[in-house]
C-alpha cells in the first residue's frame, strides 16, 4: 500500500511538472488566485465544487475534507492538472475553462448545466482567470 501511494505521488509530481513546463501555467498564481473561485459561492449559482467534485468531466475538482474550507497542496496539484487541460496558454478566449461557463451572448458555449457563472467577460472572477491564462507562455 505504501509503495502504491509513493509510486502514485511520484507519477503525479512528474505529470504536474510536465504540464507546468509544457503549458507555462503558474501553479502558485493558480492556487492563490484561481482555485478559490471554484470554492466561492456566486449569487444565483452553486459553487463550482458542488458539481465538479462528483462528476467525471474534464473539469474535475477534488472534494474537500470534512470541515475544510481550502484545498491541501496535494489536492491543488491534482486540480491544477485537470484545469491545465482546459486552458490554451496565453489565449483565454479559446480556453474551455472560461468559455464553457460563459454566457453564449458573451461568446460562451451553448450548454453548461451549472448555469452561466459568467454573464459577461467583465465579471471580476472571469477577469482573474483570464489574466492567469494570459500570463502563461504558449
């Protein structure tokens, strides 16, 4: 059991490093600025984690431990690995992480079962995620 956990941790570390290097995405900026948005209650909507911890979609979030209000570093690394696959580094307009929950009138996808988390590109949380994606090297 210990060997299996150690091997899994090593593979996750290698995968995270390759995702970070390949995409040029800043993990620390993600953890500090972007990830809290997924836990935040947005008026008129469920928190992202409410749906995305229990699904098997491309955007999967780790569940929080009972009583926890933030992710551990290991959970953040796993979340970052999932989120990184939904981002086109340097190009927020082509990144599914932003396009899927954005209203179709503002250029988003037609369907998002969690509602329109972002009515416009002027939403402050949308801008935070867009800035993080924009700062990544292609």
